[in-house]
């Protein structure tokens, strides 16, 4: 069992840290909103600290699941950042979805301090985090990953190193690119069924068993038909992720025409007031169009 610091107790981080504590690891948490950290300790035990540096003191592993590039830099660097307090040989595992650029920069900054850095973005949504069934795609040093993998397995159904630093984030971009097109396609299919006067549930019962089947269809079609979107991964966060994908595509020369289009469709959803709606709310845009 390891001494672990967990930075960031949002809808994903809160249950992930709980799984670590339940597995017997010695967990110390930090969250920008102190009340959330206090609630976590009351529910799970463990300890809390007021800064990332205090939480990371003496930890074997420091896990982070925050919001964006700036949030990640904030918990890593500076006098109150984790890097300032981590012991030599400790491993920082970042579960945030961020750019590969910031990942590689922080990896190098950590190396200069005798630290290892594994980028380990996650997929599976809030349900995956709560059920300990996340998919984790990793980049970084092979030795550091080998040490961190048993810790991450506590809340994962698959955890795999894809390559060097940044490879995990690049893989997460592939994940988001694939999801964007799938959700738009599913939205159009359900919208078409509605306009054609078909029973959407009966339609999905049939087509989900064939080539059209997907996780999105199995897990989201009912709430989409019911016009219910107060769950899951928010549109605001998806636009953040797709922005990273599109910026990286410019750097790599990749062509992402569908991703760029769906990103604009999500912008339309935001204009409808749906920034906090689940990403399956793309169908509301179609309904709003008539």
C-alpha cells in the first residue's frame, strides 16, 4: 500500500480518491473548495491539506484530476504546488484532460527535480469513476508507469501505456474525436426517427444489435428521447477538449472536418443555455431547428 496524494475532488476525482482509500492506500486530498475536501474525509477517512504542496509532502504518488492546462500548472508549480514538496523519485500521475504541450513541459520540469510524470487521462464518465471502471490511457517513462499502474488499477477496467510523455493525452484526443462524431450521428438518427413518426425505443432496440450499436447508443438513447440532459460529461468540458484536439491537429497536420463541425454544433448548444448539459444534448439543437 502506498502513500497517495489526490488533487482535485470533482465528479471524477472524488470517487477515484475514495477507491484508493477503500483499497487500503493512505490518501491525503486537496481541493480548491475546502468544503469538498472536508466532505470527502468525513465520508472516506484519510486526511486533507490546504495546498497541493502540503498534500504531496512525503507521498509516493501524487494523482491529479483538475480542470484544464492552467489548473494543472497551478497544482504542480509554484511555492504551493506539488512539485515543490514531492520527494525525489515520487511519481506524479495526471488524470486531467489537457494539451500534450503542457504535459511534456511539466514532465521535463519534474525530471529536473528528480520526479517522474505520467499523463493518464481517463474515459468512462462519472459512472465509470464511481464504479471503478475507467479506461486510462497513459504516456511517460516505462518504469514510472509500471510503478503507477497497480495504483491506477483500483479504479480502472483497462490501463495501458501508449508511449512516451504526451501519448496518453494524444490518445484521449482520439477518444473525444470519435465520441463527437458518434453523438452527432446518434442525434441525427433519433431526430430522424421522431420526424418519421417512429417509436425511437423500438428503433434502437433493433439497430443497436447491429453495426450501428455503440456505448453512446446503449447508455444515452433513452435520456435523449426523454429530453433529459442533466447528467454525464458537460458540453463546456467537451468544447474544451475538442479545442485541444483542433489545436493539436493544426500542429500535426491532421484533418478533422467532422470534429470541427461538431464543435460548432456544441457552440450552438451553449447558445441555447446548455453549457452544463450532457454532451448527448446535440439532439436538442436539431429539435430547436424544427
